[in-house]
C-alpha cells in the first residue's frame, strides 16, 4: 500500500513512455448505474453487520431505501426518458439505455431480496427482543383490535377516499412514493357475481406506525397504518364484499424540467415545477408477492410500465419511513453520543477573525465542531468593522443559524449577498423559503448562473481594518447546514490570504453580476477551469513519473464517473504513478488492469458518518500540492456546476491532511472495501496480528481526547 507519506517513493517506472492504447475502450469502464448499486449494497452491508448497534442497523435500511427511491426518481427516470426519446447514445461502458435498465433490474432484485430478509428475519425479530414490535393485525387480541377500530373510525376513515377502477372511471392518479391498497370487491346480482377493483390511498398525513396503547410497560408496539386500513375496508364499501386487498407503491420521475432561458422569474418557475413533481411519469411499481398476475398487469398497463419495472416486496414497503423507529429513545441500541471538539487554537478564543489572522485554520467535521463556521458568520453580522458578507447556500437546515446571522447582518446595515441554489435537488422548497425571507430584510439574493447549479461552498467577509481592507474566507467541502455537519465528514478551511481573497471576490462578482471571469490566480473554479486544472495536475504527475521523479496522487471524493478524468488517471498509471483513491460512492474506473491501471487502488468506506469531504493530493516531484473543495470527478461537477477547489498553502495543515487524515483512510481494515477489476468490492479485513483500524472510530477517539 502506498500511504500519503510514501507517495512517490515506490513504483518508479521506466522513463520509456507506454505504447498507445485506446483508453476509451468500453471494457475499461464499469457501468455507472451498477457501480451506484454496489455503493447502496455497501450501505446494506452495514445493516447486516451485527457489530453495529441494532437501531443503527435499522437506520442503514432506511438510508438504503431512501437512496433507492432517489435513484429511481432521477437516474432510472433519465434512462427511461432517453428510451422514450429514442436516444441511442451508449454509456462509457458501451450499453444502450434499454440495456442499462435491464442490467439494473436483474442486479437490483438480488439486492432487494437481501434487504427484505435482513429487515424481516433479522432486525424486526431482534427489535422484538428489546420490546419494539411491529405487529400484524392478526396478532392483536380482541381488545386491541377494538381500540384500533376506534382509531380507524375516528382518525383514518374520514381521510380515506376510495376510487373505483373500471371502464366508467379513469385510472386514479397515484402520487409519488405513496402506498396504496388495490382492493378486490364482489357482489351477487341477479345475473351472477360481479367483481370490481378499487384503489385506497394510505394517507401520508397520518403516522404510518400506529402505537399500541395496550403494550406492556416499557415496551413499544406498533401496527402499520396500511394494515389497519386493510382489515377495516368493509366500512368504505357498504353493500359489497371485500375479497382481498394488496399493497402497492409507485415511484415517479422527480427531476425538475426547467427551461431557464424562458423563465422570467426562476423562483416562481421552480415553485411551479415542484407542484408538478408529484405528477411525473411512473418509473417503478412495487407490489406484494401475493398480488394476482391479472391485477399486476392492470396496474402496469395503466401506469404504462413494463414487467421489468415491477418489483416484488416481500415485507414492508417504503423503508425510508423506518426513520420513525430509529427516533425511539433507546441509547443502548444506538451509537454512543459524542460532543464535537473545539480546535485547540479556538479554545477560549472569542474573536474568530483574530484567530484566522494568526494563520490558516482547518476543521475536520463532524469530529470538530461546526460552531466556528456559525460563529464566523455571526461575528461578521455584528462586527462594526465588517462592511460586506457574501455567501453561497446550497443546502441549509430548517432552522439555520447561518441564515439567521445573514438576516441579522442585513438588519445591522451590512451589505449582504446570498447566492441561494434553488435547484438543490429535494431541498428546493426549503431554499425558496429562505430566499423569500432574506429578500424581505434587504439581502441581495441571487439564484446563480443560467443552466448551472452553484454547488461551491464559500463565504467571503470584507472587513475594514487599521491597515486597510482585509478579506476573510471560509471554503468548505460540505454545506452550510448545522444538522448534517454532525453526521457528514467534511473539511472547513478559514483563511485571509490576499490572493485567495481576490479570487473569492472575482467569483462572487461572476455569480452576482455580469463578470466574465474565466481564470483565477489560485482557485480552480468550474465550469471555466476545473476540468483543465485537474487534467493538467494529473498530466504533471505523469510527466514526473516518466522522468523518474517522485510522483503520486491521492484523492478522496464521493464519486468518479467522468471518462476524461478516468483516461487521465489511466495514462498516469501506465506511466507508473501510484494512485490511491478513496471513493465513497460510484466509481466507473477499473483498477488493477495490467498495462492500464496496475498502480491504481480504489477503496470505499461506509460507516456511521457519511463520507463527504473532497481532498486531492499531488506529489509533484517532491513539492507536494494539496487541494480541498466541493467537486467530485463527475461530468456535472466539472462542466455543469459552479464549484470551487482551493489549494492548502499552510504546510502544517497539509501534513495534517495527509499524515493524520488520509493515511488513516488508506490503512482502514475494518470498514474499507476494495474495488476489484470486475466492479465488485471486497472487505479489506483485519489480518492476523494486525491492529483494528476503523477510520471513523479512530477520529472519534482522537478528537474526543483533545
């Protein structure tokens, strides 16, 4: 293994350039969609891992389900749109859209079977042993059934709307991700029996997990709402006999379709599109195994879906709702709580600007507190010397102290500019709310550049000081969200370097005005220069290797799916550059292929915290360069978003990033999985005599000890 401190010391290549090779050969790429499914399987493995606390295992099932819903709403919907538009473009691995859909369908069914088995046969029985039970209606005693019937009559029945499905009634609209019951009915007439089918929606406005009040003391019992409805349907259909009911669930395309050039008001346009989101085209039908074939066929025909779009769920549908059970107050069944540390330099320091003037500052979240980031904006809001605050906001919390500080700043007479990304997927409504709130107090709110999402995480504070104007900056790898900062691993860099201040000013001028800046002194910024910047840095390592100089690349990021970057890495590997990649999610690169990627190693770590930081290290002939930022190696980040990647100039901070952080990731033998050339992953594992190296646990202990 080539660790950060060893990059460039091994694998010295021959100075002879490798023979030409077609690096766009589809055989050199893993399918993007199946690579994502592999990532979600690693999430599922955490649910299967008995070393994790029980409710944490349940949490991973909830995450698995949430991830899968979004995958269908965005990725599968996109492939189906391509098919509908008769787009025949092949993926980098050489597959047509219909071939990718078939591949996903086959691959996913095996994974779903494992998930269902884990939930129904492992986690639910284990929860029962701790007094947390999901009871079937048939398991209730007579008294409890009467109580559930009263609940149904008083709280549920008034909300329900049965909808007939027959030639006289149009097929009812099935809203996105809602659970419904297909109810089979019959009546006896003079001409013989007549059969009907109706749909009853399980209302999302009511709790899905209905408590059983008669549970023994100290125990928590629940019945699923759809089970209660399914056993009391006769009240909805007087005069008819309910012969059966079957749960099903529909997933729809949820990506926004905006023509920004035609939208006079982007905020109103997005509000309109959000209302349409629940009416998107169907992309998946989930059914119970017992649903008759004739009824499945009727639903598929009405939804205009194929059989490959239908998935049997032998157990609970909509596992994202398991967050309700995870919220149960049972500390013994969860990870131990921790208190994020305050960095040594900031302990007792009330002036964040003074601390930054002493030297650049790096925070490692969630192990180190996000509070200094909030303090940075709060102090700027109240400091009489601060003239202006400019900030990008991609995702924020519902009760954001960062946004509250911007409101205070505007009321205190500061010039405040906030770029709010209205197109942040599934956070659009929250961001619209904050945009309107900020505008009301006089904040200059802008929505970014047409056709581009602003994903950069930058705050610029302009301060009038005795020796002149000084600019203070925060660059992050994560969002300005105090809630996710406790569960996402990210880095924060504070600096007041003049050259970075000039670049940050130029960036905000481009975002808020008509500046056409396409080059920066130190920052790498997408879409103008980030792709070429990365490709040049990788090419430089290739040249160093061919010349016999120390070379090496370490990158930690969320995803690698861009063919141009992959080809640059292949060229570097063929020249002998040692490359270590820590990639949480999808990775289309195939490591370890002789003559192509022999020196590339790819690891993935999925654990208690969501790995979210992006770090890039280039050995550079012994003059190491380190960057942190908001971008992954994906086409969207490099070409279709505003992203920032900032160099880390402080040598001590650089050593900390490589030696104290990245080296731990590269040595992990507990949570790390290694990507194999065929696209599968295997656990690194603890070898005999080795110490256990669990990255996130090591960081928790290290920072708690500070």
